[in-house]
């Protein structure tokens, strides 16, 4: 099992406070997901780093039937399971996903890759790629070049980078189907969303 200072931070009181602070519905994100997927309705989806599972709720509203997720913070897992036991939320990390190869039509992250250290991100991406049968989505803070940002006073915990470029450099056969800039009007803090297809 891989450990890191970032995982330790999220499993601490810091992560619990994040969960309490951010457990708020943002129904406008349903339209963002609708725009991003553009009519694609996966049968089975996995969220990597779901916190309390709001994205799963939004995808359910769009017709996704089988919803799975992993989350490293036990407190958030408990809350996600309490909200909807059908979401199949497990306590695990991006580095060791408890799914077989090609398990889901869609595997995705939303504000998760930004918290994975440069030395570890390739391993997390490899796991996401492995469990996706067809589609990968990354909704993250992007920047043309990697830059570390202090996150609520913590160093070594958030990096902006060209997530779309990193995905395609690592897996050149990935086809970019859609790229969206998402703003606060859509329930996001200026994120970039990428939808890829494995071809």
C-alpha cells in the first residue's frame, strides 16, 4: 500500500474539515457534466477521490446506473455511504484501485490529481487508465507549466499543471473528445475538464 504526505494530510483533521466545509450540493454541475459528456451515458462509472459523493449524485441524474468510487478519508466514506448506499464507495486510494481491468465505462477525477505529488501522479494515472474500459475524465486546476500552490497554508499539497497534456503524453492513443473551461457560474473554481476516449 502506497503512503504519501498528501494522503496523510487528507486522512487527518484537515481532511475532515474539508469534508464538513464542502458537503454542499451544487446542482449546476449537472449541466456541466451534461455538456462535458455530450450525450454519452456510461452504464458504469468510477470516481477516484469522491469525498462524500456529490458527483455520483449528478451522474445518477444523467442516467448513469452503476456508480462506484474510492476515497482515502474514512470520515468522507462514511458520509458518502450514508447519503446513498447504492454508490459503492470504498476506502482506497488512486494508487491501488480495487477493480479489475476495464471495469467501468468511465473513470474520472474531479479536483484530485491536483493533490498528487509530481513523483506519484504517473502511478495514479496508470491505475485510472487500467480500470477504464472506454472513457476518462479529468476535471482539475490547469496551468501550462506545473506550479506548486500553497493550499490553506500547506506546502507540498497542490499542483496546477497541464493535466490534459500529461494524460495524452502518457497515453498517446487517448482521443480528446471535449475540453471545457468551467467557472464559478457552473459550480467550479475555474477548472478545466477533459473527456478522453481510449481508442
